C-alpha cells in the first residue's frame, strides 16, 4: 500500500498536497483498492467555493458510488481532464490520477488532517 509521507490524509480516504495557495486532492491507494474498478469520476464544482468536509463530487466504481469530500475549504480550480476518458488512472496510480486542484481558503485547516503514519494506523497498516 502506497502512502506517501509528504501528503496529508482524511478519515474519508482523500489525500491533499498543499503547494503555497494551491492544493491537489485525490483518493488514497487504500480507497481505490476498496472501491475496485473505477469507471467514472463526476466533479461539476469547478469555480465553486466548497467548505471543509463538504462533497465536491462523486467517484463511481463497478460496485458502488462514493462521495468525495473536501479535506479543507477552498475554491475548485481544475478537474483532472484525463479522468474523463481514463477514470482507471485512479486505480493505476491514485497519486498521479489526482482529482482536483483547488485554491486554499484556510491553510490552517490542514493542521487537523492525518499524517501518513496516522493514516496508516487508521487503515490498519
């Protein structure tokens, strides 16, 4: 299970990488393995301000559809367009197969997220 140490994680299995005032968000390796084959990513919130823990889209696998939650508040700037034609990229590498880029509203909210070690403990690794 790949859990990069330089990312922050949520209990809902999203990861976030903050770079200045911009952040990249995706789902974790654990989440993609639990979901199974991902067939569709639906994110129609570009340009919208989304609060921390609010839904910014959904991800559909063969078995289920799951909501995607914002790790911290911010404005959705971009959706990974590559996922429209190739949603399986999330299964292949959930960190290269990122979901959105966002403008961070309150970077201090990241202080409440999980470190890689805390996330490993959460999923029993």
